[in-house]
């Protein structure tokens, strides 16, 4: 039986943006160039981009994009803040349409690798904009455009 | 292989040692290795943690980083393997403390896990168990996380502390273990 | 499903309303050219660090605590 030979290691509890300032800079540049209306705020120790998106139908939505603790291993999560959207597929059963139980938007199937570690918050905001378009289409027609994982 | 369905932690040689070390230096980050074995039965994958170490006495202490003494831990790993020789135990993971506001593995922790997976010195065909220990108001809480090798993503796991001797459990699981 | 979904018993609507209230008092921050975070306004409030996080709550299983 082969046996483990331990190697030098180090384990951090630094926040992702403390451990990786170059990535934070990259995030700032990406969001500021594509979505200059967004502002960076801090909710406790978490960083959040907040801003407004306007759909083709002229509706304005304010969203909050939260970076997870282990970014970019895990993708950011987007919450609809104004208005607070809850897209019920079956309200009695508590089933939401393309939203998680805490209200975060379901932007992609985690298995399809839409988000990878090089994807920035700017990409995720763009996907959220597409979600809002699809949401409005669903409200109008009852059909959610595009591929659906659920 | 998928996640462990259950994680059992021996109270005397593992859990109590983790708690004692975490409470010894609550203002610094600390940790240690975990020694055990994954058993794959036809109904469940069961990870047994039979023993835990500290960081090793020469290890420096930091508030935001745990840098263990490698040689000291290797010695301890050998000792535990010898003590539990019939059960073929090995390194199954690493525990370390975090501040209470960060009860999950950090980005830096995931980078360290990926480095371990890439290193053939580590015999971790399935994944690695990396519980996070929080010390708050003088008491400890252990949050179990397991990184499957396939996903490299920390996933919460149920942990149970076993008060009785761990060896009868391991003997029983060994009879059910398939292919190992 | 990602394991970082909240397991709160709150409705999604209530959770979003809570989030909105917290964000109303969130601190503006900037990133300086070296990638360092700079708080824009006010002092570093220690109370912020005790705020609950939004994206938390994987399953938590607590080993029995030693006395």
C-alpha cells in the first residue's frame, strides 16, 4: 500500500480579495468598462456590485452581485433588489422559476461550465441582464426563452 | 468516487485533540492532519477519522494563516499508522481554524487543496476532508467539508463524534469494504 | 444545486427584503491601483464584521462540544 508523504503546506483564512488583489483589480476594470453604472460596496466582509439594468422593454431593475468567499472557485450570485422579484413556477409548492430558494437568480447550470474561474463579474452581470429579458418574456407569454435546466 | 455519506470522528484521539489545540491558541490560526480511512460499502461511503494532530511544535503562529511543521506531522502520521496498522490508515485530510465569520474553506484553502491533489506524494484517490473549526466565546464548533477530487469544490458533510473505541467500527466497515 | 444556497426558513421575498435593508447601509469601497480595497466613507466599523452573510449556510453539522 502506498503511503502519503506530507509536503509543506499553508492554509489561509484571508478573504479572496486580500489573497488575490490582482484579481480584484481585474474585476474592477471589467465591471467599470462594461457597466460603469455599477458601484462596489461592502456588506460585512463580502464585496458586492450594485447597479441598475434597463431591459429592452424599458423596465429598470437594480441588482446586487455578491462575490462568494472562495471566488473565483465559486461564481458570484446575483439578487434582484428593486423590485424584489420572485418568479413562482408553483407558489403553493414553493417552486421558483429559475431562482434559488433565497431569491438568487439561477443564471446557469453549474455543470455546464458557463462560469469558469476566468469569468468576471461583468460576465455574470451580462448573464443577469439576459435573465431579466427572459423573465419579462415569460411574464408576457408564459414561455421562458432559451434552454432551461429545470 | 462521490462524497462520503458519513464522517465518523473518534472522540479521544481526534475530536478532543482538535478542540484542545483550537482552544489553546484561539487568537491564531492552527490546525493539524487527520488520519483515517475511507470505506466503500455497497450502501454508503464512510470516512472514519481515527486520529488528529496539531500543527507541530516548531510551527509558527499567524492570525490569518496556518503553516504546519511538515516533518513533525509526518512523524505523527507514521506513529498513528503504526498504532492502527491492521486498519491501513493514512492521511485523509487537514483540519484548521477560521474566525467565526468565515466558517467555510477560503479561496486560499482551495488553492492549497488543488496543490495537494496535484502532488502524487499524497494518496488521496477520492478527495480530502478539510473541516473548519471555529472558536467562539470559549467553545468550539467543527464544520465538516469534503473536496471530492472530481469537483474540487468544498461540500458540506455530516460529521458524528464517536464516543466509544473506533476500532470495532473500522473492523466492521472493513468487512463491508468493496475492493480495497 | 450549489451547496452555498441559504437553508433559511425565510421566504425568498423576505430574504430579498432583508438583503435590501442591509445594502441600504453598505459601505462604498474603491479599489486602488495596486488592487487594495479602500473604504470610501466613515471609519472601519467593527459592527459590520458581525453582520450575517447573505450567501451562507451549507449544511452545518456540529460535533458535540467539549466542556
